[in-house]
């Protein structure tokens, strides 16, 4: 009964088209932002800030980028980590060769460089789709990592290939502590998430969804396939590039090709599937699930060992993570293809009808 919108009347077109038309949703989002911006920095310890919350936000941003391409535009991609690597290394080179440039501008330009690479490797989408397009983007993953390791300019001729990221300085303030890095990451992710939400509600987002649902029909009604698909690759790669720069600067502290391997691409793909394909909320829910699941398994391992009176092998928990990931992907593909976001939506619909039968 608390979630019904009875009595919430819309008197203007702007009110009818707002992002959160139900008052309860606006209150919930505002409360969540207050907790994220105020409560978490005050009460979370260093471990939660640096090892859990910051990587969660960064991976959620990368998942959002992949969801724009795969969930909304219907173009499969397995090169997410490669676009993140381009963003990380280009941010490093912008900060190295143009030291006067603000670090946030370096991140944005790095995202644009990743967008350019994404557009180039999105050209095959004009001819192929589905599994064949996924293989074409997989080639991007191997080519980008090979280029970063072989071309000395990207690593400033570093012998090891592992580079220490520069300090993040904005208006004379250095973001060094875990709380500072968390706040900077949160601000960037919040802004880009709002921009993505509005973009997908615009004409551009509707074009993406039309191409996803039936590309031939979309072309018949006048949507340009080349422009729409390449724009989807560009925007998606931009988000992934910014996420890669944050991944290197705010989380790892180093810029290295091995941090952006194929395993990271698959993890982000799993976040899209589990969280919900074609859902911004699902991007955050999938990232939270994948990040928190290993912590949950390690937490319950101790009580299980104590209850059963046994000692579990050290490698069992890591293998159990892979088993659970695979089982959940199969579960969501069969039972609920739209993932956790769809389950959340169903719960809200039932709440709006409670206590009456569905």
C-alpha cells in the first residue's frame, strides 16, 4: 500500500516524462544517494572502501557500458576489457605527456580514445551479427593487449610493462585516501549513469532498441544502421574507457595490460546476464552480486567448517565461485532471462497490488 501512486497527478508534460514518475521511487533514490555520499564515507572502513565499494562502482560503470551495446542495441561484444585497457593507458599517457591537463579531462579524453577504437572494431557489425560479431570483438581483446605490450610508447618504454599510475589531483587537492578515491569514483559513476538514463529515454535510445528488436524493420522505417550501430559501439566503449581509467587510478594504482585480460571481459558479461540485459539498474545489481558473492562464500566457509567439524580445502572456495557463477547464469537464462532487475520489477508490481491477489 505504501508503493501505490494513487493521488499523484501529473499536470505538465515534464512531470509526466520525468525519470522517476512515482514519488516513492524519487524518495528511495534520494535516500540511496545520501547513504552513498554521506553515510558510507563516515562509517565504512578502509577495506570496504578500497577493496569492495570502489571496484563495485567501477565494474558497474563498465557493465553499464556493455549493457548499452548488448542490452539496448543488441550487439554482442567480448572486448569490454580491451576498451577498458585503452582508457587506462591513454589516461596515463595524457597525464604523462600533458601534465598541465586536469585528470578528469584526461579520463574523458581516454574515454573518447576508447570510443574511437570501439567504432573501428564495431565496423564488422554492419555485415555480421550474433555469434560472429562476438568473435570479431574477441579479436579486439587480443589485438589491443598485444599492441599495448609490444608498442613501447603506450608504456613509456617500461621494461616490466607495469606502470605506477599518477596521483589524481583536482584543483590542487590530491585524492589519495580510500575515502577520497571512493568519492571521486562515485561522482563520476553517478553523473555517467544519469546521462545514460536520459540518453536511453531519448531518440537515440529508441533507435538502439529498434535495432535490437528487429534491425530490418528499423531500417525500413528510416533508421540508419551504420550510424546507429557505430554510435552504440562508440558510447559503450566511452563508458568502458572511463571505467578502465578509474580501474587503474582509483583501484589498482597501476597501469598494466594483464589487469584487463579476457577473464575481466567475461566477468562483466556475467554481470550483465545476472543483473539484467537492457537495464541500468541491472548493471549495478549484477556488479554488486559478482563483487559480493566471493565475500559471502568466504564468510560462510568458517561456520560451515565449524558446524560440520571438517576443514575445507583452500582451493575449494575459488572453484565454488566458478560453479556458482555458471549455475546462476544457467538459472537466469532459463527461469528469468532479464535477471535480477526483472525480479525487482516483479516485486514492485506485486507490492503495488498488495494485499489484493495478482
